[in-house]
C-alpha cells in the first residue's frame, strides 16, 4: 500500500450544503420497497438463476410483502423474457404487486422491453444512462448535451410505446446512473428534462431513482445531495424520489437511512445485500432496523431462516454467520460478561411481565424472526457462570442461586478447557447432573431414612454407605429435617453448616417435582453446594444434603 495514497486516490470533495435540515429529522414510517434481487442481484451471480430459481425467489418476495419487484432485464436473454412472460401469462401477479423491468437508453432494447410486458396489469419501465463526468468522458464519449438527449429520447420512446398499450397501467422510472458523483446541477437538469418529457400525473406516475452506483463519499454527503435535489426539483408532488445505494464503502445501509431523512421515499436493493461488487443495500437489514425502532416495515421476516435458505439456494451465495439479524451467530453470546447480562435481562423482563423488549446485547427478540432462544447463549472456554446457568435454567425451568452459578461455572470452564471447544446444552446439563445429582455416588449414599419428633426436636435416623464400607446407621437431632440430617452426617465425620437454602417447584400440580439448593460451609470455611430433586420437598432437601456431603468427600 502507498504511504501517500492521495497521489493515486484523491479524495472526493462534494459541494458543501450548509442549509441541510435532514440531521434533525427522524424516521417515522417505512419507505416504498422495491426488490431488485431478480434483476440486479441475478446479474451479479457467477451462474445466473434459471427459471426454477427465479420462480422460487419471486414467490418468496411476494410472500414477504414486496409490492414492487424488478423481475428482469428482458432484452438481456431469452430466459429473462420467458420469465416475464410466464408471470403475466400464468396470472401470477397479485393485484397489489407491480412488475418492474429495466432497459438501457437504446431504442431496439426499449422496444423489446415494452413488448415483453404486453398484457401486464401494471408495470414499471426503468430506463437508465450514466451521467457522471468520468463516464461521459471515458466510457461513452458524450458531453452534457448529448447525455441529456439520450435520456430524453429514451423517455419519449417509452411514452409513445406505452401509450399504445393502454391496457397496462404504466409507471416510468428514470435513473441517472452514477448520480452520486454527477455534478449536482447537471443531475437536476437531466431529471427535469426527463420529467418534462414524461409529463407525470396521478395516472402517469414518475419515479426518479438516484443511485450510488459506486460509493465515493460518506453517507452524509449523499444525504446532502438528496436533500438539495429534493428541494430544487420542480413539480415535486408528482414525482417519487427513490434511491438505489451500493455498498462499495460498506455504508449502503447508512446511506439509505440518511437518504430517507433527506427526502427519499423509496428504496431499491436486495435481500442480504446481493449485487455487483460489494452488493446493493441490504433490504432485510434496513427493514429490521426500522422494526427495532418501533416502525412497521411492511415486510414479514418472521420466518427468517426460511428466507435465508431460499436465497442461498437461489443465488448459491452463503449468508455469513455474522450477517445482521440473519447470521447463524448474531443472537449468540459466548463471552461470559455478555451471557451474564443477557441472562439477567431475560430474568428482569419475566419478572416485570412487560411486552417492552429490553435485553442487553439483543436489539431484536430472536423469536420475532422465528429463532428459538436455545442458541442465544452457547458455552465454550470464554463463557462464564452466567452462560452455564442459562443452559441449565432453560433445561430445568429454575433459577440457580448465585453461589451455585459460580461453582458450576468453574466446572464448565474446566471441561471446556479440557475439551478445547464448545459444549452443547446436552453436555452442560450432563455435567450438572454428574456434579450435583449424586444419588448413586460411591462416596456417600443415603439408603433409607426416618424423621420423627421428640417434643420440639426433629430426629433423623437413617442408613448410609460410605465408599466401600458396609452400610451403617446414623442419627442426628436438630430443629428441622435439614439440621437433623446435617447433625447425623457430622456424627460420621462430615461436618457442614448451612449458609443458604432454597427450594423451587419445577412443575405445577400434585406430582410436581421440587428442586432444593444448599450452600453449606465445610471445614476451613469453604463453600460447598448440593442439589436435590424429588417430588417430595423433604426428600429433595435431604438429597441436597447428600450432594453437598459428596462435594466435601471429593466425589462431585
């Protein structure tokens, strides 16, 4: 790379526009959406879609709620023409959906394009020609006057041909390709001439589509350009202002959002940002950005994994794991601090019982796009106590005490370090059972027990086995079943005192199981933990005592 890149790459310097007002506005509604997946996205593929793939993607776009779909470049190939004709001839265009097709400003190709739409109930014909100085000079060898003439003549021909087919409700769309680095005044001039030639009315709509054909500046510079154009265009009420951002600088989404603030009303782009080079603006990300700001996008992504599957099959392009909203890992936390915050967020929301979504690190509820919560927290060596606790709590439907979370978290991290990879939920829950549900432990087992009262004293009598020793009787007294059981264990050298004890119900009804959590202090002041599970609450507590005793004996 160059040490002085400005020698080779001089900065793009757009005009200054101190009268801008768009930074003080806020988005309050969704734009009109136009999917260009079947045209712009298709032209960007190594292997363009065949009819089967085009049809499957078209059906998906309709189901998602797109009302304007750029389906083809009819003059490009027989497959493109055949697809357009099949949609029309087979009556596959819903009453609220309009097909859009694209053509360059060349008379034979314009005529082929209009002919391909014969019999369509509604259609948008999209004409383009490049307007920027670089393209005028290097690519086409045209001056400004010749460039305007090309656009005007193309518009005039489209008007003539469409007026000859009154059975279709026609909308005309013109794109000054390379708009973003065209002189502001010239871009306005050519669009004014196109507008005058078309003569837009309510019955003869006009869309002016302003693309960032190649991103050359930061999004705010494009927003300034859009606002200036919006404020200077004549007969603005008869024109829909559309934008078509590309992603060469990686800022297409920001460009689109700021263009909407600046006066644009319509967005063209592709799902998952497909398109030439770095792609078009990602309509899915844009739509869900609006959704997370409380705005109905008018598109339904409630089955997002299906959308991803269809797009991957149709285009042959995988969706990255970190793709916003749709990636396999975007709702997943491995980091311990993130896991702890997410877990606490879910607990707080459940406690409040509110609809409002306020979960740390998760701007969108995965359930709204068809994802489960199972993969929100995944456990590896980077995870902490919160991640391990989340997995167990989701499996058991309980809330682990704070001290137990830390104890189990250390066990999980040790196992993850030893295995060197991710632990799935089954492995985490199995480790929890091995560590705390120790009814069959060879160290200490409770074979049977009996509780009785001697006045205000609770008497525990039981039979235990320890290691390879034969079973023997134990007895202890206390003010309740827990303290008397601990006293019985102390008589055989296992000394514990209660630091914290709690119980929770796993289900409802007469057969509901209870789970008991015991934190006890062992010799030297260290904490040990026990967990017991049973349909009888007293027996659950006694199992927790045995579990804690086994932790002392080193078997857990």
